[in-house]
């Protein structure tokens, strides 16, 4: 088998919908081991955001963005769930999230909380409105943060 550029890299995908999970998927396509962390029960909300289809209620886009990944249900609101995540972080190379900063603080997954667990951890953050500034704490994705605000969505 041909060696791939990210063989041996371990990535934690703690993101939902498209941008964060897609970045992790590209890394998995090039050999990274990716663990997708989802809340227990319904999982990533993007799973069920689909065109209504009685035969398959799951979103095909979700499957496209989660290929080549392992999946782990963790309740990051609980100490037990965070303890499992922290153990994973200690042995990982990359942590990807797109949760807004207030949610990260509530869940204990800020850079400041994870970096001391692993000094070589790369913390990748996708936000709708940036990490700082007056709108940093707003939730949002590219559809709202860029396409709608620029007017391109209306074209």
C-alpha cells in the first residue's frame, strides 16, 4: 500500500455540519486517523438535515463529510465525557472544532484547556465571525456569515 502524507496523524473532529468535518475528512483521505465526536442520542445535527426521503431519512452530505472516520458519542457537558476527550487529546495531533467560543467554554474544549494536555496539539477552529471582535460569540456558518451578509445568497 502506498504511504499517504497524513499516515500516522491522529485527528479529533469535534465539529458539526460542513466546514470543520470536511477539513477532517480531507485529512482522513490522506491517511489521518480521524475520530468524530458527537453528542449521544441524535449525534451531529447535520445527520438528519436532509431532503425528505422516506427510504433514507439521513443526510447524504453527512455521509460524504464523515467517510473514513471513526465515531464516538461523548457527552461533553459531563465530567466523564470530557475526561474521555482529554485522554484522546493527549495522544492526538490535531483538534478541529467549529463550536462558537461560548459553547467551547461551557464544554471545556477551548485552546487554553486543551493545549496543556498536549504541547504539540494543533487546534483548528472554524467560526462564522472570527475568534475576536464584536461578533465573535455569534453562532454561524458560511451560509449566514458570508453568503447571506455579502448578498451573494440573493443572486
